[in-house]
C-alpha cells in the first residue's frame, strides 16, 4: 500500500487536474495505518523495526495530508470557475465541490 500511496501522491502533485482515486482509497489507507499501528504496538519501541514502522506511519500521514490539501486546492480552483461536477472525486470531495461552488455563486455579481 505504501508504494501505491506514493504513486498516487506523486501523480497528484504532477498533474494540474484532479487525478482519479479508487473508491475504496480512504478505507485502504485507514486499514494500512491501523495495521502499522498494531504492528508497532506489538514491538519493543527500541527495535529498528519499530523505528522503521514509526517513520513509515509518519510518511503515510504526511503524504495523505498533502494529497488532500493539493486536491482541495484544485477543487477550490474548479469551484471558482463555476464547475460543479468533476470525474474521479471521492464522495466527500464531490460534496465539498458542490457546496463550495454554490457558496461562490451566491457571492458573484
């Protein structure tokens, strides 16, 4: 999952458009983070494996946070142009785009 997330993150950063994510993306990342957390809990914190898992968890969270920030910025730009529907969005992103576009419409003169 780490490599898949890394690929998705890189693609999103390179593209001017919002890239399509698998519909189960959020669930897969959540499951992956849970697995890492459970593995870390079972290990002595002083081991190399525990340190590597901690770093992996931090990297996953950082990539996910940046991925969502970049996607939201792209959504905001699209909403500013009056676009209300885009392909490849996650359900909560579709809702955010719709609400943002509607809000911006009400302020346009």
